C-alpha cells in the first residue's frame, strides 16, 4: 500500500466522482480506478459504493477515510519536520561578538579551527552590552557568543547557570593616551583631585565599565577622572583617545600597533592594567544540529593545547 493510494482515496471521497478525482490526482481514470480497487483488495472489503450517484462510501470506507486522513497528515508533518531539519543542518552557526573581538580575534580564531565556512559572524551584535548576548542566546538569535570576562571578582547581575563556556583567550585593558610633543602621555594616571583627567569611558551599563571601576577600587592610590564620553564600541573610544580628548582603557590586542608606532602611549604604570578573559558561551537549550559537534571539537582542541 502506497501513500499516494491513500491520497487518491481522500480525493475520491471529496469529489465523489472517479473522473474528477483522477484528474485532480493527475492520472488517467483507469489507473485511478485500479488503485482504488487495490486498496479495497488490501483492506479485504468494499470501500466505495459505486451504485449511487454521486458515489458514496460504505461504512468501512468512512472508517478507512479517517485512517487515510490521519496517516497522510502525519506524513505531511513528518516531511515538513525533515525539511526543517535539513534546513537547520544547512544553516551556519551564528556567533556574536563585540566589535574588538570581531575585528582582532575572530578571523584568526575561525581560521585556526577551520570554521570559516561553518560559522557566521553576527554583525548586529557589535554594539551589544553583556546581557544582550545572553538574551540573544536564549532566543536562538545567535548560537555562540564571545564575551569579555573579568579575571578578578566583579559583582554581575547575571545568571549564567544555563550556559556553557570555554576560555578562548586572555587580554589586558591598558590605560592609554595620545602623546605630547615629547612623546610622553598627554594625560597620565593618577591625575590630581583639583585637576581630574578627562576620561573616555565605556557604557555605564556595560561589563568593561564595571571591571574598570572594580579594579580602581582595589588600588590604594585613587585615580582622579572626569568622564567626558561614554561609548559601547572600543573603536570609538580608541578614536577619541587618539585625537587627544582624554585617556581610556583599551584591550591590548586592539592597540598593540598604535603603541608600537607611538600613536598611543601608556597613561600609567602596570598597576593600572586590568586582566581580562575572552570566553565563548552557548546556551544548553540551543538545538542547532551542528552545535554539539562543534562544541566537542572546541573542547578537545582546548584540552590538547
């Protein structure tokens, strides 16, 4: 018994006419009639009362019709689900990352793990705050998220119990300033109470802002700063600092060349440096069919290193 025979029978029950049903099923009437006869032989009973006009179903035919409808509906739903699974399998894994990670870490990371054709950067995420990444993971807007993370204790109002993470790399926030004519920092920590240093800061609700504040609180020597600007993206802070508007803390990987060329200089001793981790997060509830295999691959690579 074939599924198309069941579809034939449903069409016949709807049209109550062999010729119209055969036309709807795009077959000749003799072929259609033969299929209906094969169904009756398979079921061992007469399903169609051919003596009425229009034709009608026998009681056995009415019962069989309900079975046909149930089976064909299940097949339709299963086909759709399989098609969706195929589409999901073909969909690339989407990774969100801050602008600085997207520009200075992600390309090399993808190439090193041979993931360039499997993982797709999510460009809308470059200006997100930390909580935005986890909300996006929860709603499957992205499958993976790179996040800066404090290596020292910082109080965060964020529940990460539903996520897995891998330590991908480390970085350091360095206080930097544009140089003066002598190549010295135009603004140098700690500054003076009466003359606080102009500060190009991160967004007040962002992780980096909290990390910097927590680090300064731990130091015995206070920093005297006055905030001139708050920004989400590292590139914008770097631009304002380079133009001499104030000092700012920037990830070392984003300013290494600027330090080497003298475009930027350190604005303080190493005590002002702030260590960071770069973590990769995923939600445990994500059902992307390729994510588990990728995560295991990354874990094995990390274990081997």
